């Protein structure tokens, strides 16, 4: 007899929901069902952007099984295999510029760790022995491992581990909604981009190896989005100081924003792209570091390898999943679908804003939408952190059969969350997501009035 959600004992450690979390039994498309038969729309694609081509794609499962029957694992540094080579070749058709070389790992944190070490190795080979610092922005998130967390600007996730983290200068965030300078959107973006030069000077130009940034911020900033000209200026500054530009596309890669990669909205080619989450669609752990030929050439000319490795690099079954997912994305036109469905999502969210005074700002691109909640829309006054509004909304959303993703809150940060449905979402899915979100906001607003 199947356990119900309330009966499940469980031996898992660390979940903040504990045994109260729904016990999922099956999933299909953009929907999940728990053991009690309750339906949930996966409006965050799992952890923001994982479920890209939807749940239950037999084509992906079959590709994984076929690869597993051939061989499930070989040591990545010692052997090559066809499925990784093919995935690298296919990915190169999606990337801007000359980012035609790939390193495959198990997820976003590993990918960003790899990029950080790659930037250091690149500078060492060039004779820049002191260049080791990777600059990043004040509100950013690049992963849970210590190196990735060190370059993150996410106070809540950093705080417990602060003594273990490098203290690296941060570049200002780009959040025009919270700016009171009176600058135009474009002028504000230029000022924010120029702050990278300030941070380089503060750190010491001879000590900086790279700058890392999410094209559109995910968990730390609920889809804060720079204006046109911002990343173009970032590229100029990186070139002027001979530092690498790393685009963290763990969330924004492979269609989430309605383009191949988020950075494509700015027409800029970074030196390194990091992507994960939706790359294998949630069917297997997989991340990728995409490296420009210019960076690779430095290693080739020096005849030196990149000294780095993980046990599960280029895992054959994971790469098979990634290749199958990539083919579905291309065959079904899912990047264009994300652009079209994203337009509908933002249109309907604006209607929702008119009905709910709790909503202060809506931002993002494609199927990555951030919503910031405020106490007063006119003054943009944040809600009292003690009220825990973001977590109230998470629970209210679950009650109405929808997932939302809470973002960084606490002193100095407003309550904010992400809605980020899979690339396969239909117009009816978008409408149902917004309808259920409206019901959840009704509950939260009623609870706030009562308290």
C-alpha cells in the first residue's frame, strides 16, 4: 500500500519542509502528481530551470538506456566516447562567437568551479602569476561549493560559511527598480558596468583573472535584467584589462530566456559560458563549461593541459540525456516557443499586477519571470522580513497546485520570487499558472490583513 504524504516517514536529512513536503508519485509534461493524487503545475521547472523539455519524455529515457547498455561509465580523463564528442559538437552550434569547446561535469556548481580554475590556469600559462581573483556582483549566485559560493553575492547562503570563503571585491548589482539616482535606464546600466573597473582597481589589476555574471540574475535577484549596453561595456572592460568574461548561464542557457543563451540578448560573446540545469532536462545530472577557441589556443601553444578533473566528467549516460534533450529543443522549436510563451506570461503577469497591490515589480525575459513584492507600491517600501511573505507564498502556491521559487530575502532585500515554467509550456499552461498564482496571492494578502 502506497504511503500518503502525511504517512511518509522518510530518512532524508536537511530539507526545510521535512516530511510535510509532497511525496511525488509521477510526472508528465509540466505537471506533477503526489501519492494522494493532487496535481501541481511545475511552474519553476524544478529548481528554476531544470525541466526544459517536460517530464516523461520517453525519447530521453530510451537514449539513456541505450547508452547504459553499451557502457555506463568510463574515466573521462583517460577515455573518449562518441556521445560526449557529439554533444560538444551539437552545443557549439548554439553558442555565440567561437565558444566551440566543451567540458562536461555534473551540474552548475561544478561547472562554475571549473570555470574559476580554468581562468586561473589560463592566466598562469600566460605568465600572470598573481592573477587569481574572480570578480562578481553584489547580488548573484553561482553555486553551493565553496569556490562558487565565494564569488556569489547571496547573503543568506554565504553567511553560515563566511569564515571559509575568500573575501573578494564585489561589483554593484543591476536593479533599476531600486535605483533612485534619476538616471535613465541606459545611463544607469553604463554606470553599473563601469563599476567593474572600480572593482578591478580596488582588487589590483594584476590580481584579477576573470569576471563572472549571470546575464539575468536567478535566485539572488529574481530576474533582475541589465539594460542594452551593459554587457557590451563589460566586454570592453574585460578586454582592456586582459581578464576573462565568464557568463553564468546555468539558468539562462538553452532557451530559458527565448534565446539560445541569455547573453545573446546583448550580442556579446564571453570567453567562457557555464550552463547546466536544463541541459539534460532533469533526466540526469549534467553541466557544461563552454570555452572559446581563443582561450583553448593559449593551452595549445604552451602544450600544457588544464589540470582539473571530477570523477563523473563526461558521464556517458548523462551526455546521452543531454544530446536527446538538445535534439528535442531544436526539433520542436522550443527556444522560439519560450520567446512566444514568455511574451504571453509577462502580459498576463501585468494583468495580475493590476489586481494585486502586493506586486511591485515584474522583470526578466522569456520564461524567466521575477516578481518583487512590496508593502507600498508607490514608495517601493519592502515588506517586513519578519513576516516571511516569500515562504507564505510558497506554501499558498503549493496549496493551489503550483510551484514558485523564493529568492533572497532578509534585511536590505525585498520579498521576491521566480516563475519559470518549462520550454514546452502551452498558452493554456501559462493561463493556468497565472490563475493559480492569483489565488495564492489572494491567500497571502488576506493573511497579511489579518495579521
